[in-house]
C-alpha cells in the first residue's frame, strides 16, 4: 500500500512539473523567483500559496534547486503517467471515481489556478456534491483513523445522563458513521454540525433514524455559545479532518475547551504535512474565497509538536497521537489526536 502511495506522490510531482514547464512559468535552464513563477503562470492571488507549496515539494524531492530566492530545474522531470491513477487509487482503497476526478482536475489545473473556474464547480459536475466531496475520505488510511477514533470515543464517560457529543465539520459523514457504530450501545445526544446546510441536510437524511441525533449549522470561526452550544455542556467533541479550516485556531480550540466539561474529551484527525497528490487536487479547496483575505501563511497543516503546544495553551492535555511515526499507516501523514480538557 505504501508503495502505491509513493508512486502517487511521484506522479503528482510530475504533474506539478508538467504544469510549470508547459506553461513556461519555469522553463528548463531558467531561474525564477516564486513570485515570478506565479506571475508567469497567471495564478490567482488566492491560489498563489498552492504554487509555492508545489515549489517547496519539488525542491524537497530534488527536482528543483534554490539559489537565493530563485529556483531552477536540477533534474529534468519525468512525464507523469496519469493513466496509472486508477490502479494506484484502487490499491489505496479509494472508489473508482477518485481517479476520474483527479484526472479531470489535472487536465484543468492551469485554468483552476487562474480562477477561470473553481474546483467546487468542477466537482459539482461529478454528481451528488456530498458524495463527490466525500470521495477522498474513502480510503484505507482514513478508514483506519476513523476506526481508531470510534474505539476511543467508546471509552469516554458521560458526566451525567446520556453522553453529550458534538461533531464539528461533519462534512460527508464518514467519521460520523464510524463513531455512531462505535457508540450504538450508548445512550447519547449527538449533535452533527457543519458550516454548510448542504452537509447538514445530507446528514439528516442519512442518520435521521439514529436515536439522539441533532443537526445544525456551526461556524468554527464564531463563538460557539452564540450558536447554541452551552459552556461545559459536552462530554466529547470530535472533528474529522476539519480543524485546519479554522481561521484563528487558538480561538477555535478555546471555544472547544469552553464547550467541554472539565475532563471532557477532544478526538480529532488531521493531516500533519502536505500531500503532493492533494496539492494537485483537493487542496485547492483550502484557498480562501475570492472576496476573503489571503492566507496568513502557506502551511495548511501543523506538525504534531505544534498541535501539542496549541492544545496546551487552550487548556488541553494531549494524551495520544496515533499512529506512531514508524508505523506503516503513518506514511499518509494523517494522525488521530486524543486530548482531555484540564
């Protein structure tokens, strides 16, 4: 499985190189700054961070060489074998549609970076938007993370009465389904939330027969108590690959801590590093809207030590990070974090 992951990353680096070469944003034998490359490519300001992350990934892989602020090709890149995507994604446990979607995005990458149309628009053309948006969560790595999250959720005790559960950024409901299975024998009040009614409505259709379920909108960037979440009301807060969407993470973690009782549990999954494949695909969704402020920095994800520090400042004790760096599942760059409010 990790061999396929490495092949996918290598292929995706080739896609980045192909875009830069074919657009003449960074020709062979040329030396250019990241700013010049984005200008030559015609990148929209909100997506400029994506191209800079490409350049960082290509440099780490030894394909680019940096002198001062200028970059040039160190090794002529191989042409990406895009036709291998179906085999690679199947090996990693993704549905067939993942390879088709990624292939379509690769074909349109220059136009997407220039904001001639958006990735959201392209994904919507693929059918049911909730199913399409959830496609990339259906894989062996994320399934293992969700199973581990569900197992730890089962161990959380209620302060009194039913277990009070708040899910943040529930999205397509992949984490939800696993946690509900883990808690099926427990009496619970489970509140599924997302910033989009598209996802809360879909979740209500999917999980409406589950006892104790509630559904509602919640914006990670607003005070939780203004959105119906009373202070110290929750035994467990979960978030599957959602917290990186917070514009002010310290404030968001503070809101989560306020919503939890003392000793309450926070379980969340996050990527801890860039993924070259997703940098040519779903990470375009992490760019801010066209009318919003630009990203404060290029790093979309935080390393484990940065999470540990952020959690401690917000009033949490980090109990566990899974899997360990040496385990095969760690290769995908996803981690499960278990923390307790102190």
